[in-house]
C-alpha cells in the first residue's frame, strides 16, 4: 500500500481553494486528522485485513471501508446534501484503500472550499449545529477510528493534542457519559427507515484518570479501553 507523505504544510492549503487556512479554521484541524488517518491507512499490511479491531465487530477491512464512508459523508455534507440518502460508497479492492482515501479527501477539499459553509447550519440526526462545529465532531470520529485502526495493526501514531482536544470537546457536547442507547434510539428515528437497524456504536465511557493523555480520554469517552494501545 502507498504511504501518505503529506506534511503539515500541505494541510495548510489542502481544504481550501481560496488561500492558506488559518490555524483557527475548523478545516485546518480536520485536514490534520485526515492526514494522520491516511498515514495509518497507508501502513496497513494486506495480511492484517481480517484482524479484529476495538470497533465492535469490525475487522480491519470493514474499518477501512467505514473510514472512507465517514470521509465521504463529510464531502456530502459540504455539498449541502443529505449524507443518509446518498448512494453508498463502493468497496475498494484490498490493495486500493489508500487510493480510495485520497480520492475521497479530494472530494472533501472541493466540497468545503467555500468558507461560508462553516457558518451554515447542518442538520444531522444527532445535532443541528454550524458547519464548523460539524467538522469538529467528525474530527472526533476520524481520530477515534484512526486509534482503532492503529491498535488493530500494531501502529503507534503521534496524535496531535490540539486536534484531539477539538474532537474531545465536540464529542462531549454530543455524547453523554452513560445511557447512550436511549440517545442513539432518538437519533435513529430521524434517519431513513432502512438505516435505523444498526448496533449501538458507542459503549458507555470507560473510566480514565483526569490527567491521562488526551487521546486516552477521547477514546475512553467513546467507550474504548485506552490500555489496548499498550497491550496491557
């Protein structure tokens, strides 16, 4: 597989056709999350595709597909379309996950190039917030799934604390620390009927020390056990 060699400097323009992004632009933070995810995706070996992950019943192959679907959903939202009525993303060949990731990242770049989208209200089953706040929420999802994939494939990426902090703040506004099934059931009612039958995607928050690394606190809030990253 191809390893993504993009740098932070590349991030500075990757999601905008109207000049460099500022560090306080939500697209800048999201782009950094996309690059780290791409680095982890690019380091997955073919013999790991059937290995289990911390993300429910997903194996590595399924999680790769889900990551591409999440990125595609962000592109659809940027085009002001309903992400839950858009055609499903076709599965990639086992040797083409990096290509699929990069192609979808380019679609995000195009869809979010106009900064006006950051102030537009985006209505999703679990939130009705601005485009910028919506991107922050997806920073959380991308970062957690990057952690899932890294744990499953024995990788140890360097998570950017500023990126993780944005995702952590966003998910705490959306996701309570317990009794999540009821909240998710309400959100499911707002989705098309054919999409309502899905397993609860979040276990209750896992206790973690308040001074634990930010990435540990983020994944713990999402119901993962941070100890999996160290094998303990």
